[in-house]
C-alpha cells in the first residue's frame, strides 16, 4: 500500500481568502487564453479581455453601473450642463461648416447615453435649426451598452442611430459633421512597455501557477511599438514603464477617415507625447478603478475592474492624417469656462435665493467638472478638416474673452 503524500508547504501556506477575492467569472477565460497562447498574452490583449470580453468584460456586462453608483464618475454623469456646453460647441462647428441642412453628430463610446441626451436636449431647446439638421449617431463596442443607450435616449424622446463602432467605421462613404467623444480613447486597450537602455521590452500577462495572474517581460509583440516611438522621435525615460495606445491611434485614423469635412473633438485624460513620455515619468499612467478607489494591481479582479490610461494626443492628432489640422490641447476646466460655465454660474448665483439647494448642487457640479486635480485635468483635442480649427470657441483663452470690448 502506498503512503499518502505528506501535505505540501503550499497546502499549509495557501491564502484561500486572497484567491476568493481575486476570482471573477472572466478569470478562467483569461487563464484559458494564456494557456492556448503558450503561457502569456500581451497586456493589451489582457486589457481587451478585461474590458471587452463579450460576456464578462467590464464594459460588456449587462449590469454595469455609471456615475456615483459605479466605479468612477465621468463628466456627463456629473451634470447635464457638461453636454449643454459641448452642444454650444457643436452648434458653432455646424455654423463653421456653412450650416449644412444635414450633418452627422457622432459620439463613439457613449456610456450611459447621458452625453448625447444632454447635447440633443440643448440643441432642441436653444438651437432648433441645428437640431433639425443633426443626424445623431451613437457608437459603442458592446451590444449591452448599445441597448442601454437606445433605451436612455428613447426615454428622453430622441430617436438616434445606434451602431457598433466597428460597423460604422466599415460603412462606405464619408460624412460632414462632428465626431465628439468623452473618455472613449482612454478605454481602448494599450500595450505596456518598458525602456531598458537602448531596448524596449513589453509586459505580458501570465499565470502564476496558483490560479492568479502576473506580469512577465519579453520582447515587443509587434514591430508597431518600435515604429510608434520612431515616428515620434522619442523614447520613454530609461527604466520607465509606459503605455502605447495602438488601438486608440487606429480608432482615430478610421474615425477621421470617415469625415470628409468637419471636426473631431476628443475629450480625454491625456498629454502630448513629450509630456506623456517625459523621462521623469517612471510608472506610466495605467490605472485600475473599483468603487471610486484606485486599485494597486491592474490584474486583480479582471472584468470587475475598470482599466484606463492617459492617451497620447500627439499620436492621435497625427493619426487623423491628410488634410486634418490640430490645435494644441486645452484643459477641460478652461474649455468649459469659455463655453459658458462661468457665465452660467453667475446666472445661477443671481437666482440662488429661489432655490438654495439646487444652487448648491449646481455649484458643486461646476467645481467637480473643473477641479484641477480631477475632471478639470482632462484635455480637449480639436481636429478639423475642410473648416478652420483656429478660433474654435472651446480653444479660446479665458483672458481674451475677458478683455474689454471695442
Ligand atoms: C470610460 S467609458 C466613457 C463613457 C461615456 N463617454 C462617458 O463619458 O460617460 C468608455 C466607453 O467606451 C465604450 N467602449 C469601450 N471599448 C470600445 C470599443 N472598442 N468600441 C467602442 N466603444 C467602446 C464603453 O462601452 C464605454 O461606453
């Protein structure tokens, strides 16, 4: 008779509470893909699964919650004034395009639908001619999101075209109009790299043998990473980690290609390439969020954790390609002020005695949207083709508006 094997150290030391905390419905799928790929997948592929796995991805899930009830709060969820102010910008773009009788108003990555709903509400009330000309289209990568967006917009009385981003990008022909997005590009998968001397390494995701995930380094998975930095003429600092948003660049290339004449307004956390890859930035910008708290480990609880990073505006602007002009990115805090937030707050203050509670809530929202340590840090990249980018309202310095008239 064989003797039973003595208990292993693993048995004595295993932390089953930690394992329970890490396990999610998506984890077996990630582990399965790692096994079929020979032991590791690029971090970008992990991020694509974590956010976009058709059943268990963060954005694909039917039960995703937005705003305060969710894991993080975006500007359209803070207050509808965000959408009202950007609708003013949309109207100006339409005017600069010569007030066409039909123009496309396209929002990729539309979240709960709150941004498009607010823009259309403002246009309907304050700019009826522009509203009549607008052909709104809401794009998303996930059928559950599209369904929720359709319901949210219909509930407010708006019939809007809904499509998977991929389907809209593959349609033939071009449009005249405005593509406007908020925190869309920073939700697309990014490669994670590290510079070591003259070499670039890439970080992959592997299984640690205990049923959890771990990072492991290797050679770049695609020559596109080296080409990306070569095109920029720079590298991250020695020893620094950085993200390379190849999917974001490709998405911008294809979105811009569908616009014959018009504007692409990108509202996102991001920097110019020189800022993003500055030698002092050692840890990159990758962040994981759950219930409004930053999480130390981006691999933990995949599918239940939001992952995001800061986009490279230089590469996004260049990706737009022939005929496109870009203005230097401006901070959301400034853009919203010149689009009318400052004036709206003055008007609200004058009415404060009518409803003090509402005034307090509006004021809090304005502060949140312009908080220099929070949402106010988001920047706006304006691109134009076949119409001027210079002088666009959202790009104007606040001082110019405050200079004496005459
Ligand atoms: C950070 S959320 C922002 C949502 C919304 N714009 C807002 O500001 O509240 C990112 C959005 O992009 C969508 N998304 C993620 N990956 C996508 C993809 N590959 N194609 C299109 N949309 C995608 C998500 O479903 C989600 O609606």
